[in-house]
C-alpha cells in the first residue's frame, strides 16, 4: 500500500471518528462541565467509544504514512479532513454551512493542492 493510501485512509478514519463522537454526544446531550456523571455518560455511549477507537486507528495509519512521507507534505494534507468534516456535517448531521465557510473550505483545498504540487 502506498504512503498516500495510508494517509488518505487515516484522514477518512479520522473524519469517521469525529462523526461518531459527535453523533454519540448528541445522544448524551449537552454537558455542563466534566462532572463525573457526564464522564460516565460519555464513556458508556457506544458511538463515542467507537469514535475513539476509530480515531486511534486513524493515528496508527498516520504513523505508517509519516514513516514514508515528508512531514511537511503529510501534515498539511490532513487539512482535507477539515473539508470532509464540513461535508459530512452538512450532509449527515444537517448542520448549516454558510457561504463564508464554503469559501474557507475552498481555501483549504487550494492550500493542500499547493503543498501537494510542491512535493
């Protein structure tokens, strides 16, 4: 498997982990601080737990990627995760995305493209 494949798989799992943690916290409900009861509710929610596991797997894949890629290329490419989170939030969580946020997404994509071209 190529280093870029590990990197993109890491990004995908990271986004999935964020989605799972957010959907789990939607089930848990709003928190007022980190009281013991809140911590128990968070860590007994299956989606939150799966989100952490997925995020951990993402980190392992990222370590594999950076063992073969320049960090100055790999780390900026993680910005694609921000783009994917906006898309997933908009499509699946029905979160509103303003025009200004879409401009930000376009700027992130442009920056990742520039970094990738320079590699």
